[in-house]
């Protein structure tokens, strides 16, 4: 199994134990992988390009060889992007609105992405 929204890509071994009447017994042992998905790379792009105003102007250009915003499932993007940003190591000095801005860095990024997606949707709809 592979899981996203985790700080590091790593393979994990998990064992479930039972404790009953002072006896410890291993019930099951399994491994799974925390891996980086396209949403993680999109989050990295958003953090790295925050001071480049032009980087977010065209939704069609928000892509790389590891992610493509145009191919994302927009219904679940908010939650996945929130989780990716939550576990991403963002420098303390970084903020969407500059160094003297109030808290809410992750919410600010999501708002900007949503605005661009809504703007693109309405432009294509009419």
C-alpha cells in the first residue's frame, strides 16, 4: 500500500500486537510506503514560486514532469493540497503575503489556487 500526506517518503514496517492476561502476541505484520504524489510536488511548486507573480497567472502553465494542475481531480484537490502543505517543511520566514503578514500561510495558498481555478472555470464556461 502507498500513502501520501507524510513528511518523508519512506517504507514502514508495522506490527499489531495483542496484550491479554500479561501475554503479548504479534497478530499481524505488514509494510507500506509513504510516497510523494503529484499533489506533493504541486505544493512544493506553490511554495517555491510564491514571490513570482507570473508563475500562477496561467493555470495551464502550472505543471512539471512530476505534476500537472490540469490533470488534478479538482473535487479532492483542496484536501490533498492542504495535507501536502501541512507536512511540507516551509521556512518560518516564508509567507504568501510577505514577512509581516498574519498567520494562515496554508489557507492563503489554497485561496490563491482556488481563485485561479474558479477564474479559469468561468472563463472556459462562457
